[in-house]
C-alpha cells in the first residue's frame, strides 16, 4: 500500500560511485515506506552502462520523472556520520532504518574459473588527481606503496585491468603479471565475482567491488588513498562534515600511501 509521495532520486555527479552510493535507497523506500522511486529527469551519467546497471536493472525504479530532486545528495541534507558506513548513513539521512552496508546491484555476476588467486589491479581514473594536492595522489608514493604490498603476496597473480572502451585510463605504472581486458561493466562484475581481490584507487570501481562482495563474500578490496584523503575519512567518522570525496566503506581495507 502506498504511504507517501513519489521519490525523485538523483546524484550530483554521473560517475559510477556517485550513483552506487544511493543504490539501496529505492528498495528501502518501497519496503519501509511504500514509496515508489523515479530517477530525476535530466540526470547525468558518464556512460549508459552506469545507468543500465545501477538503475535500469533495479526493479524498484519506476522510470524517469520531472520535478525537484527529493533524494540523493540534495542541498537539504548535511552529510554527517551517524552510522559509521557511507551507505547505511545515506539511508539514515533519508529517514530510513539503516539496513545496508554495501551498494547494491541487481545483476547476478557470473563466476569464471582460473581467477581464484588473481588480484585485479585497477588504477584507472577519470577525475582523480596525481599532483599531490588536496586529496590527490603523489605518483611516487603510490607506486612505492603498491610495490611494498605486492611483495607480501608472492603466490598471487596480479592482473592489470584494461578497458576495451575509453571508459578511463591509468596514469600509474606498476608491475603486473598479466592484463585482463574488460569488455563491459557486466564483464567487470563477473571478473570481480571470480577474483581473489581488487586493488584500486578511491574511485567507482571500489564501490562496484563492494556491491559484488554481496555475491563473492571472500573478495578482498584494497584501496590506496593519500594521507590527506584518509584524514578526511577519519574526520567524517569523528562526526564532522567531510570535504568532497571522503566516501567511506567499512568493508574496504584502506592503504595509506607512504
């Protein structure tokens, strides 16, 4: 039974992580409040696959609707920490009972054989900076930290993630044993569902891996972050409103570049 007005959901930015951070809201609005969710007309997406995976396959999305956004990263919401997890915190901030700790996708990934000891290395980026300013990475620190951590995993196969479409590109030169070519966002979900681990940057691939972790509970997620960015995360955990980009998930291991 309907209990409230329709929800018009939209993210300020069109990236994969920007969208996935709200992916649990439509189902919870419906189950907890009997409300139906629409995507705000005119919402931007970096590519069509992001929309298709996050919203197009979501059975709790009823379509696209004109009107003022009433859910998402709207100005009326102050993004303070109440739950210790970015996903459950968005649920709390929207008046819902915090229920989820990971993003959610409704595509069920396939599992490939031969990837059980593979660490996917995804250092691609579209908006991340490598100038050492603010949340940005210092390339030499990132590459050195990666090399140190790689030495601790001598029995794993490191596979550099390469996209066959111009989704994003890597600006980081690190040593890997092989390459794996990703042909679609769904193929990437399949690979994550099959792999031992994902090592990445503070980007949408990490949010996607956290969603896939619902299917592959043994998937390890290591995220390399700058000291400044990690400090912003701790600031948010301590109850302050963070600078842009301090997205924190407690199912992820954050590796601070040395």
